[in-house]
C-alpha cells in the first residue's frame, strides 16, 4: 500500500460559517480548508445529504495516496471512489470505527483547486 500523506481533517458542524462552498452532489457546505494553515475543513450537511451517516457524524482525517485503488485493497470501503473535481479521485474507508478519506491527485492539487498558497511542502 502507498504511504499516506496528511491532507486535511474534516469536522462535521451545525454552524453556518463564512465563505461556505456548497457541493450539491453531496449535500454539504464546506469551509475553512483553503484558509487554515493546518488544513481544517468544516462540513455542514444539508438534511437530504446522501453521504453515509458516519461521515456526517464523525470527524475524518484525509490522506493523499499515490494509487487510490491499491490503497483501498483489503479495506472496509465506506464510500467508493468518485471524482469531486476533474483531476482528483477520493474514497472513504472505515478504520477503527472512524471515517478516513483517501485522495489521489491525477494532476497537481494547485491545478485541481487553484488556491496558490495552499500547496504544502511535499504535496503533489
């Protein structure tokens, strides 16, 4: 399995925050990641969000992997691979009862989400 590289922590919240971005397919409002030096992302879920309840209730940690399919081998998959934006694939697994997001960038993160300052040392 590829080594994991920390990307962010996602924390479910009921609080509406400034600069939330609505992701319609997931029924979630996301905020904070692009202005947090520690990559903290707040997630507020719409009542009809189709995402698994575990993702909506429990904070998750996200890691970048080199090969998503390889990283999923032998894991308990909570949310199968999907592409939330061109050039990136994500999936969720369950580890010790908690959700974990695995992210594979098919091109640089800066190209996928062009927030120039948010490229961490060692990121793709």
